[in-house]
C-alpha cells in the first residue's frame, strides 16, 4: 500500500518502465528512501549501542550506515547510467549501475571484516550489556522497517529490471536476520553471564561479509558477460520465426551494455530460392520491428537454406540421427554438401555444450565424424566447432 503510494506520488508516468527517465525516477525514489530510512536507523542504534555498551548493536548500526552509503552510490549510479552515448562510450553508460553495486559490495565486506576484529576483542575483554526496553523497541521497529524496505526495493528492481535494486532488496532482507540475532542476544543478556554480545557480534559480522560476497558475485556476472535470460532469448526466437519466410534461427549473441541497452545479433535462415531483394527487405523489416518492440538493437545475418533439395534434407536427417545416438546435446546448422548422395563431403557447424571442455572439442568433433563415417561410409564430415551463447529452457 505504502509502496504503491510512493511510486504513484514520486514517479511520473510510472507505468512507462521502458522510458529511461521513468527508470531513473524509480532509482532515485529507491535511493532516497534507502538513505532516509538507514540514516535514521544508524543514528538510533548507534546512540542506544553506546548507551548500553553493546558491540553487537553498534555493529548493526554501522551496517545501516553502509546501507545508507550504498543508497547514495546507487543514486549516483542511476544518474550516470542515464547519460546519453558519446564518442568514448558509443553504447552508453548503462554498466555504471553494475559498477556502483560492486562498490557497495566491497564496502559491505570491509565493514564486516572490521567488526569481526571488534567483536573478537569484546570476547577477549568482555563488558556488561544492560537490557532495556528502549533498545528492544528500536530493534523491533528496525526489523519491521527492513522487511518493508526489502519488499519495496524488490518491487522497484523487478519493475525496472535493476540488478542493483534487487541486490539492495536482498541486503535489506539479510539485515532483518542480523538485527533479529542482535535482538535475541539482547534478551538473552538478562540470563546469560558469558560474553554473548561479542559472539553475536562475530556472527553478525560474518553474515555481513557473506552478504557482501554474494552481492559481489551478482554484480560481477553482468560485467563479465553472463548468459542472457532464457525468456528474453525465447522471445527473440519467437518474434523472428513469426515472419513467414524465416524457417530457423541460430548463432544468437546478446551483448549487455546495461539495463535496456542490449545489442543482439543472430542468423535467420530463409529459403535459398527466395529473391535476394525480397529477402533483404524481409530481414530489414524484422530487424527494425523486433528492435522497436523489445527495446534492443538487433542485427540479423541472412542465412540461405536449401529447402528444395531432397538429397540435402535426407543427409541432414541422417546426421541429426547420428548426433542423437552420440548421447550429447549436440546440434548442427549451416549444412551443405559437395558431391552427390553416393559420395560427398558433408560440411556443417556443430554446437557443442559448455559441459565439454575446450581441450576436448576437437576430440568430440572427430568422434562425431567417425560415427558418421561408420554408419554412412559415403559421407565425409567436415565439422566447424561452434558454441551457443544463450541458455534456453
């Protein structure tokens, strides 16, 4: 209820999530709310932590301070992300969002490490922690607020497709766990005499570091070049095959330059008998319409396929049958023959799954060629090794 009110109140045209300005407004809203909430929690927890002399509460307070800092970095990231392309960055500045999230993850890890040292020192030199109701109420309120912040950031992240905001949502959820542990330690201090505060501080710090490492992994993947979303690739294939003369799609490559900044290339198979000018017009039309419909930059390569030659069709079916017998997820495309059905060279690209190491690629290709030769002595397979750059369901 509150989330929807804030979105409608502060994000103009909030339903137009494909618009870069609307997307930036969502990011600003999430960032400002994060700064305000976490700064208030930091001030309250630090004051109470110093008052009751609890290292665990102070560690939780500093964790909220890093959350506020991460929100500031997120704001800056969304600001730079929306800068237009320039001569030095022809694909825009979208990846800044991933870099800002990476900086946040390093801050989280650093804070966790520092509080491990402080907590160990507290275990070695224990001090009395006094329970009071003000602290109990503050920590309980913090848990409720962080639960809401997690849902709030997750809604924004999923609405605009932002990994940074989804990571912030996960960080808020981890804060719920850490604050809950601190609250439990505060209650237990009523009956327990050994330095539970220090041990709980260590647990909280370790959890903070764990969250930082997970956040680092999440933000590194798009920077390194992770596989595109399966649904995204499936939509590209479905839209491409919707054109009447397109009979197949392969070699899909997706380059991610930040949210809503994708450059996609693929090979569209069309009948070789089709008029070259008509084929060119078809490909141009498909490129433009799919690009506009999905908010991407699509480049299509026209791949003519002989759909009339019965010999080629029969040979392709036989080759596919051999691949199935090999028991691996192998597929082929761009098959052509030199010769005739009695004796010919069969030339094709073979896609090898990533479970096969690069050092074993040539051996797999050789084994497939030998299997084809053994079953069909009149065929000599000439195989070009290929890899798939997408993951399909």
